[in-house]
């Protein structure tokens, strides 16, 4: 039957699924030292951006190559991401720990969380696609997030939906571990690529 041919939809789906599983396994292995999680994430984005363009080659080889090329920036970006998460977590923890629940503390935590999210959302695919300083990359991510706020909000909603589905029950948690992180990064890559192409065309 046509759907089972080498160039059929079933084969293409299975090929993509296997590639995502491979990428997710590589991401988990290369993220084990924790400090290299950022570099591993940039490497995943490097491959998923190509997948979004139907230009991917050898997933494992491309991942390792991108990991080595972006090791330094990736590590620093990963540390910045972890620091941002900790700052927001600490702020909210203090809000709930203090008996009076001071509203300004909550407002600061929310604003900090939104700022960090917008600054980091496109930072990883930006590093994976372009050569730039880390400072400029974070600035560009924030500018892209605010300029294309509608698409950005829609992307965030999709990410939240994927996370909720992955945490729904034990079966979805298994698939969440198997492909969840890479699937989310592939989704971000697909949105990012559309925006990047528009910016490149305008320039």
C-alpha cells in the first residue's frame, strides 16, 4: 500500500519519531553533568531547526558537531537559565513563606519570570542558527518575543499544553521522558524558523 512505501506518510512519521527519540536520548546523556545542559540543548536546536526545514542529515553526528561548536556559549546560556529559574523560584518561595504574603514580592517574581522567559525563549535557536555574542542573543530573543508577541503567546500555550499532556498519567509520563524535551524544542524550532525567515527576508 502507498502509505507504507519508503516515501509514504507512515514511513516518514516513524523516521521522524525515531530521530526525535535519538535526539532526546543524546540530550539526556550529554546533559548529565547538568552544567552542559545548555550546550546539549543548543545542539538539539541545531538539529531540530534542520528538521523543520527538512534538511537534517545524520542526527547523531550533527548533534555532536553542534555540541562541540557551541559548548562555551551553551554552558553559559544554560547557567543563566538555571540562575533565572532559581531567582523566580526563590522569589515565589519567599512570597509564600512570609505570613503577610507581600504583594510587591509576587509582582516582582511575575515580572522577573516573564522577562526571563521572553529573553530565553528564542535564545537557544538563535545561538544554534547565528553567530553572535551571548548578550546580543539574549537581547534579540527579548526583542523577537515582544515584536511577535502573538506568535510567542501561542507558542507558550502549546508548550504548556504539551507539558500537561505529558504529565497526565503514567503512560504519558513515559512518552514525556522518551521524547518530551526534544518534542518541545522541535516545536520551538518550527515557530522560530518561521520568524527567522521573515526577519532574514526583511533585512
